[in-house]
C-alpha cells in the first residue's frame, strides 16, 4: 500500500511539480491551497506525511502544524515544512511547533523525495526496535505498544507524545543518568537520515519538557548539562 502524502501549498505550479514528482515515486498525493483546507483534509485522509508550506493565506503553516500536533486521535503524521530562503527564525519556530524537518525553497525533486523517504524510514526503524519496556520511578514506556505513562501522586497518566517526543523519552529512559550530546541523540533518533541544524534537538527537548515537567524552568527529569547536552534523572525500576 502506498503512503499518503498531503501537500499544502498555495502556489499552484509548485504544488503541481511536487505532486508530479511524488506520484512518479508511487506516493498517493492530494493537495490543498490553504491552512483551513489542510486541517479538514488531514482529518479526512489521515496522511502519513504532510508537506506543509510555511507562508499561506488565512492560516499559516506554523498554526496548522500546532493544531495537528494538538489532536489526540487519529494518525500522528510526519510534517515536512517548506520555507523560503532566509526565514531562519521561522524555521526554528516551525520545528518547535512540531515539524519533523524543513526544506528551503527552491529545492530539487530528488532532495524532497529523499527527505520524505527518510521520514518514513524512521517509523520502520521504530517498528524493528519494538521489543522492550522501560520503567522508571515516574514513567512506564512500552515500545511495542508505543505508549508512555507518567506516574504522578499515585495516578497513572498517559502522555500524548509525537513520534519524535516518544522516541526521545524512550531513549532517555533506556539509560537514566547517561549524558547525551546532540550528535548522539540525532544518531539515535534519525540515524543517517538526518538533515538540517542540530538545534532541532533542543526544540524537541523543550516540547517534551512541557509535557512531563511541572516547572520547565527547573526541570526534575530532563536536565541540561552545560556545554555537553542532556541527561535524564529518574530511578530505574527493575
């Protein structure tokens, strides 16, 4: 079965070229031209990947990305955000709202296809590694079921995590107290498929902290090790 790709792009010629090249690769593509239509198409089609333009009329790509990541039901798609050259700040903000990767216009068809295939390989790699459970004093993470729970005051609460957030928490919980630098985390989460700035790690750590920390300014679990990276502090339960 071919993967579903939703293309959200208001420039008709760019959308046509993207669609043409992806369909040649066997992808099942659909297209919409604005953010509101994108949200409706997402609900109806449940795509595997969304190619999302940053600047659009009505509702921009950042808001579309944020709303999709807030949804609690249905598929959690990979989001590849398209940005114009020179929009560095917007790219960083885009990654912080939940985009998995970004591509700067103008781009080549082979690069776009490579990025999409890299995103889809992440899910295959995750399935191959689904064989264990990690349990710490405050967390229960099941790789097989792709579920994560946090234990708070004796209550077990399921966490609503994106694909990358889950993989990041799972990585941390697999080796509590280990210090991870950005390069190690990138290799663990993306492998050789990674493209872009290593600051993407910081944005995903910040998003994960918002979901598991009571005070993100003074985190209890994910600690910053200045000049090195991050470590996860929680006692492992056998």
